[in-house]
């Protein structure tokens, strides 16, 4: 399997550049022929050497088409759907984002339910965001928003805290929260990206 990864890594960029020169369709067709050849070799492989050749071909196929397929789809998409799978951009929150972040936080927690937590008609986490910004423990450098296509879709903020050990000794630490993600974007890894 390592051999496969080496071949994919070695060929992805050169084949991407080649597709820029000769066209995506030609390279995709060639890649699908390599795919067919690869499975033919897998089907008749009788020795370890045959399997190594098959995995090399499979790595070649993946290196040829993985990025080229994505570029082809992006270029072929009609304008109404182009860019709907935009990457998320994480950046520091700016003062002009405050209102949008508070509205996002309200929306993110509006239907929040967890075991042992009473459901509220109006959550108050958006007020907490406002209060934490003015707290001396707030860490502005770790006050981040996630942006997708110019729209703020997520927010996280960090504050300094202390962990009191048995015996009274304190250890400095950071705590985060609230973490807010637009309800329409929840479950897509935005919150995880903030934390990791």
C-alpha cells in the first residue's frame, strides 16, 4: 500500500499540469484506460510482482485522475451551482462581524437539545459572546470566524481560565466556547476545524 501512495504522490502534480496543457477530458479518458488495465492485472495476478505492478498502475490511475476530475467538474459546473462546495476560510473575527456572529450564535443554539439541559425558547449564548468580548480573560487572537463565500458560518472564542488542583494550586489553561455553526452547515466539520 505504501508503494501505491508513493506513486499517487509522485504523479498527481505532473498529471495536473499535463491536464492544463492537453485538456482534462483527454487525461481522464487515458486514466480510465489505466484503471481498466490495472484491474485486468489484478484479475490475473499470480505472483507478488504482479500485485506490485497492479498497485503501481492503480496509483498511476489515481494520480492521473483524482485532481483532474475535481478540476473538470469545477470547470464544467453551470454558474448557479459553481462554487457551492466552497472551502471554509477561518480568520480572526473583526468588529464589523460582531452582529453577524451574535445572530449566528442565536440561530445555532435556538433548537439545541441535550440530555439534562432544559429546552429554552430563547437561548442566551449570543449574550455570552458579547459579555466575553469585554472580559479581561478573553483572548482576541483566538476569536475566530469561519467564512464560506463571504458569509460567516461559524464562530469560536477562547478565554483564559485556571484549573484548581487538589490542594489549591492553580494551573493556567484556555477554555473555548461558545462554538457556533450555522444550522444549515452543522455536521460538516466546521466546529471540529476550529478545535483542531
